[in-house]
C-alpha cells in the first residue's frame, strides 16, 4: 500500500509511516473507497482485484448487495486462514442470507499470466500494483489484462511522483517500486494502452495535496478505463480454457437464490408474523362464528407498519382458531412487508414454499399452528381465558 510516506499505511510491504502529511481518511482507504463508490455507482457484479495484498478491498466489497463474484490474484498469495476468515460468510451470513449469490476466490499467480477464469469480469482493479512490475512484466501486463481478461472496466492506481517532494526523503515511496511516474508518464502509458485495446480512459486520483501545493496533483493517481462497446461485442469469440493460477481460498455464501436458505428465511419471517398475530389474537379472543373463533379486536401488530399497510391487513381475511389450532390465511400473511418482498407478492409461491416446512389447512389457504404452545400457555395461565372455553 501507499507507501512509507503516506500516513497510516497498512501495507505490509512498506516502511513504517512518517506521518508528515496526514490524509483523512488515510490514503489507502481513500483508494478502497474510490473503488467501492465505483462498484455502487455502476452496480458491478463480477470484480477481480489483482495484487490484492491483505484482501481488505475484497473484504469491503463483499458487503455490496450487487456483488456476486469476487476474485483476488496475488503473486504472494498464501493459503491463509486469516484472510479467509474475514472473507468467509460467518454465522451472520447463514442467519441473514444475502439476496444474491456471492462466491469469493483467491488465486496465487502473476498478473502477467493468462488464466481464462479471469475473463468476462465487469471490473478489474490494480491498486498500487503496476509500480511493482519490472519492465518486462509491465510490457506484458496490458496484453493480459486489457487484451485477454478484457473486463468492462479497469481501475489502475499508482503513485504520482510529482507529489513526492512533499515527502521528506527523495527516494521511491517503497523499496519494491520499480518506477514512480509523474502524471504525464502515467497518462501517456494509459492512453496508449487504451488506444491499443479499445478502452477510453479518465484520470483522477485520491489524497489531496496540501493548500498551496495544488499544482502537484493527487498523491495517488488513478486511471479509470472503460471498454468501448464495439470491443465488448467482438470479445465473445471463445478461447480455450487455460487454468494457470492456483486456488488458495474459495467460499460461497448462503443466499436467497438457494432453495434451502430461501425456505428458511421465508419460514422465519412467516412465523414471526404469525406469532405477532397470534399473541394479539389471544388478547382479543372473544367471538364465535360457527366452529371458528374470530377476534373481536384487531390482530394487526402496530409496529413497523405504515398506516396503509395496517389498513390493507385489516381488510384481508382474518386469522381464526378452530379447537386448539390457529390459522393465518395466506392472503393475510402475504401483506406483511418482509414476507411480501420475499415472494414478490406471489401467494402461489408463498403456498408452495411454506408447504415444505409448515402445516397448511386442508384447502391450503392458511398456515396452521398450535394456538397453545408453551408461551401461550403461560399467557393463559397468567391472565387469559382458556381457548377451550371460547371455542
Ligand atoms: C503495494 S501492494 C498493494 C496491495 C493492495 N492492492 C492494496 O492496495 O492494499 C502490491 C501487491 O501486488 C502484489 N504483486 C506484485 N507483483 C505481482 C504480480 N506480478 N502478480 C500479482 N500480484 C503481484 C504483491 O504481492 C502485493 O500484494
Ligand atoms: Mg506500491
């Protein structure tokens, strides 16, 4: 990460920071945020980070709802547990599954090696990478990344050497750097690459210069390359699969796209709504209609619903009890926002999925649960009439 002279550096390949110019937030974070914003702005799904270092950027990106595939490639990749730990779904990922699938794969390999698994990405990022390539690798880099991987977008960040005089020493920012370019050198290289591989490029940066030194530009210069449409259509020619990189880590997240997690989440939301209805029902339990007991009062939970939702619920078929069973019509259940969102308002879908895990009534129009479970028995014991008396 950038670099010994950039304060708060967390790059393990840098010197300790000298805190001469303090960036807020630290400039390495500004680089990550730059990518994050771009991903959000364009709703990008498939992203590869080349030279991913300690995987912080990948870790930040995994929280984006739109992201479905994250890949990291680093020549120094270790089959590490810690990186995997941060990148793994954790318990939370199972309790609240993501809406969309997400797979994360880390490879050990060099960005100048072609691997067909890196083709077809929406975005490839190279954050503080190119200045670590020797001239031979730098010469190969465009053909592999732009020509072969050929993603929709490429973001390349690299130190802006014009900023360096603001740092105390007159050396490179990091001993492993093979070069540090001024803006003209970077832009000339980037525009040549863009022209050759049919990408347009825009230049920006992060890490503002201090007041009075605006002429030096940003601490980190950034090129954002966008593939031209004509090239995008032409790149569908199929090339043979080439797997060169070694997988060091792979994980796939639970998501609502997967049947079992969808069923689990829908059932939980349904049961939560049913429980709320049941406890209100028990408090208002009074009136008998044939063999059904229906509430006199409202069964509508008051919290977390808009006036309109409450009104809609009030108008829908009411929950009822028969004997010791409590029934919630699907037509009512589906009005609850979370349930509704999950099945996109489709009662048929709600019926099919709930039937796999919950009990429905005979004509499959309502969910059936016990009216008196352990908790409700306590309610009765404490202050309510027995359902037997009411039915
Ligand atoms: C300065 S660090 C940047 C790490 C990360 N991108 C960040 O901004 O925090 C450069 C990274 O590039 C990796 N790297 C250097 N040469 C590489 C190559 N030819 N192929 C893949 N990764 C390389 C290094 O191992 C290191 O992790
Ligand atoms: Mg560097």
